[in-house]
C-alpha cells in the first residue's frame, strides 16, 4: 500500500490517537472476559488453519500471541504500540518476530500462510484498504482470520432498551475510550471483506453474550458465571451467530494479490 503525503500525515495522526486511547488498555493484565474470548476465537479458528507461517496484527497484552506461538513456530507480530510489544515479549518468551508499525505501513517483504487480526478492524481508518493490505500478505493458499466486536450482541440490544445507545451500531462511551471507529454486524463485516477481494470460507459468531464486558468481568469465577455457563454461551454462539460477542470471517483471496 503506497502512501501519499496526505495519507502519511493521517497515519502520523493515527499513532497519536492510539497513544491517547492506550489508557483504556493500560496495565499488564487483560480483563478476564477478553482473555476468555481469545481462547474461544482460537477454538473457532482451529479447523481452518493452514500449515506454515502466521502473522498476527495487533498483540495487545499478548494472550492470543501466546496461544498462536503454541500453534505456529514461524510467527510474526505487527503492533504499533511499543508497550504492548515489550509486555508481549516478556509474556510469550519464545522466538517471535515483532514489528513496530501500523498495518497500513507494514512491509515485511514476504507473505504468510495465516494472517490473524482480531478486534483491530473496528479501530482502523479505512477497513477495506486494510483488508486489501492483509490480502496482499497472504501466500497463494493462505487464509485470513478476522474477528470484531458484534453490534448484534444481546448486551447491545439491552443497552438500546435502557436508552444508553440509540442503535446497536452506535459507539458507546467505552467504544470511544478504546479508540473504536465503527461497530460491525455480520453482514457489514462480510461486505467489507468481499469489497477487498476476500471470499469467506466460514463466517459466524463467537460466544452468545447476554451481559456487557464489565458485568462478565465482575461475575466470572463466582457462583453466577461458572465455567459451565461460559462453555454453554460458547456453544450457543455457534447456533445463534448473529448474537455472538464477536463475529468473524475466515477468508481466502478471490483473485491473486
């Protein structure tokens, strides 16, 4: 992806924006519900991995990086925030190639058999352009794994009824604090992927979500939100994909990059 002077200025502003949003993710421990969701994502993706290499776009606190490093010996991570890279390096403790860059300007000089980007697409300036960039990083038989928060989650429907937001795809206060630019539904995620030349191999929802994140975080591990309850929500998310906490697309390039 070549950049004009205007685009370069926009990317520099994006670095500043990410730094200001970093407070929503500060500290060296990710919330319990987010950690659990990384595991459910990996379980959902398991049947679709390609043998070979993997690129992870955005590492946050490294929970998913740790899981990916157990799956792939050839693993690279591109992450624009150095505090996340430093923490993830300490957490993973394995030979992972880290690149400090925005995905828009990342130029590894190679392709990957698997490209994974979870809960990042809602942040970027131009999601179709980013998906097109990811498509160009896929090997000939590579696969792209995308997951984003879901506007159709029951927790968002409840927020609408409570008057906290007017529509399920409105940005909440927490969304703004986290630096989100948009809220996806499954059809809009698939549409953006197709606009970037990506055809879905699989698409659906991950984990039926009746509560907000902060409610799960407060109740997990106690008598109300047990491991059995969490597993039931994961299984129900397969049956009711439009109500998942996250939605995903696993895709391949529809045309050569």
